[in-house]
C-alpha cells in the first residue's frame, strides 16, 4: 500500500459526530474555505457560495427551524435515513449539525446541472483539509433536504444566501470530542480491467 500525506489523509478522515465546544482558529477556517474553492468545477464555473456560520445563537435558531421543517417536508415513505432523521428531529435535543462550532453551507446557482457535483467535490476538499489540520468534519444533508422550506430559506437569506440558490450540502467542523468508529469498506466495489 502506498503511503504519502495525501493518501494517509484520505484514509484517516472519518465523519465526526461529537465536537468540542471550542471554536476553530480563523486561519483554520480560511484554510478550509480556500481548500473549497480550489476544487474542480464543471466548465470552471465556480458558481458556488460557501457560507461559514460560527455564531452559536444563529446556529441554534436554524436548528429550531430545521426541526420544524422536518415535520412538513419529509413524507413517511421517504428513504430510511431521512425518515430516521425526521423521527429524531422530534426530540428537543436533536441537533442536525451535532453542535459543531462551525457550519459551512454550500450553495450554487439555480438551473446549473453540476451544482451538486461541484459543491460535493468542494466539500470533500474541506473534509480532507480539516483532517490535515487535526479537525473533525461531517457531511450534513438536512439543509439540502429542507431547502424549499419557507422559514429555513428566509433564515438563510438573512445570512446572505440568495433565495434562488440551490442548497447543496453543508459541512460541520470542529475539534473532535469523540473519535468515530471506522466503518469497514465494502469489498468488490472496485474493478480493474486491463
Ligand atoms: C451524500 C452524503 C450525505 C450524508 N449525510 C449525512 C448526514 O446528514 N449526517 C451525517 O451524520 N452523516 C452524513 N453523511 C456521512 C456518512 O454517513 C458517512 O460518510 C458514512 O457513514 C461513512 O463514514 P466515514 O465518512 O467516517 O467514512 C453523508 C455522506 C454523504 C456522502
């Protein structure tokens, strides 16, 4: 197995779901946002917007709106992870970003077919950069699921995210409080044809 800093970083990154309260350093946040915008984008469109929210009060307000929105927007025959999240969101202790001190929301211009692809590549850059800086990270899907909720959108608009933008995904970031288990990788998911 080849070992180098990039490959080791890819292997060691895990989704973190237990974060310290302590905020990350400004230079760390800058490094993460810079890593995001160095991702490839379809036709070099770079039409994304990365909005980093570090205000605890605002994040908790957003969490309240997300909890409410879940009950309106997720039908009972939706896919299991989403139904599971909807059920959990009924609990007042539910927190969709795991109380991470930083949430980076990735959005993109409407009607752009590569919106999700571009933002997802940027998010992986953020995750790997976070790992390289000793920070934890996790992909957060809730704002994508609930992107059409009026109250969630109004709140995101107040944060400066254009109303017409597609909310693609988000990254929870912070220092790791509890290390995650390593989900084993499935076999037979790669193939080499010579
Ligand atoms: C498209 C996508 C959506 C995800 N959504 C969430 C999410 O909303 N909440 C969460 O805790 N993890 C989410 N994850 C993280 C996965 O659960 C995680 O990557 C997977 O369990 C493998 O664990 P690892 O990242 O530690 O390798 C998501 C991952 C992807 C790629």
